[in-house]
């Protein structure tokens, strides 16, 4: 068996293990999908009328707000999965299964790439459900096929970035409880950006942070692609953020994974 065949086979085995965990314990998947859906319904039906009137568009109201807020809700679905990934990795590291794998003839990177690919599939499925629910409650994008393909590509890059970050957090955590808490600040970033209200409505100091944090250019790019609006430099800035976070977190996770063979 060649090295490449060995690596692909072990990665597929680890991915199958991850997917079976998702099927056997569906509660986490349901929470990951349910939380952004609850936020979508809350903001559209409770706050949407008032917030939509404040957007300054020609129509305003709830119909305008559901189109505005959906990109931010999609990012909530992405960052929500970070907690599940970090907990899953920390559980493997603390329950000894990784130590057992290390004693076997297994392609070592497959232990992490199985988590990454499985979590990415879980997150992308969750985002598809969120977009479907948004369409049911009034989300009306005007994007054509090229724009939808660009949206899928950008979201895949973002999912990989957040997933590698959460893998690193899971490896850095001393136990499962701390792994569940470390990704929590990520949930605030869509709120502290342009996900729910325009950044120019914020105080100057908060507006600066909102415009320069990584999620705002992603949200603005999605909004522009969904509704054929100008996106300026946001697309390139988004790609640079996603690729940079993925590269840094991949190296960080690999270093943590190789540093402590006793775990």
C-alpha cells in the first residue's frame, strides 16, 4: 500500500468515525442548527419591524430586515459549531483514544483531519438549513448561479478557518469543560460587526473595532453577493482573513498535537 493510499484510507476512517458520532449523538447537531434558527426568528419577528425601519432603505420594516440580518445569522451558524468541534477534540485527547491511536499504524494527521472534515460537513449542512428557514420567513436574494458559487466558496473558506481554530482550542484546553468555554467569544463577533445593525450606528470606538474585525468583511461580501450590491475590497479582505487564520491555526494545532504524546 502506498503512503498516499494509506493516508487517504486512514483519513476516510477517521471521517467515518466522526460522522457516526454525529448520528449517534444528534443532540449537539440539533443545538447547532436550532440556535441560529432561534436567533433568526427572534430578530425577524420581535425586533425586525423596528430595526428594519432604521436601515434607511426605501421599504424598511421586517421584510427589509430579514434580508439584512440573514448573512449575520449564517455566521452565527458557523461560529456555533466551533464549540462542538473543540469539545469533540478535547474529549478524544482526554479519554485516551488518541493515545491508543498513536500506538497503532495510523497516518497521524488523519486524527485531526477527520475532525476538521466532519465538522465542516456538519457546519455546511447547518448553514443550508438556516438559509432554507430564512427563505421561508421572507429572505429574498437576487443572486444568480455565479454569485451562489462564490457564496459557497467563501463560506467553505470561513468554515475551514473557524474549524481549525476550534481544533487548536480543543487541543489547548486542559479538559472538556474549558474546551466548551474557549470558543464562546466567537459568538459575539457577528453582533460586534455589521451582522445585525450597520456599524455607523455604533459609538466611534466600537465602530472601528466592528469594521476591522474579520467577520465584518465576510458579512458585507455575503450581503453584496446575495443582492448584487457593490462589495469593494471586502471579498479580498475576507479571503485573506480566512486563509491567514486557517494557516496559522493549522500550524498551531499541529504543534499542540505533536507536543504532548502522553495525551
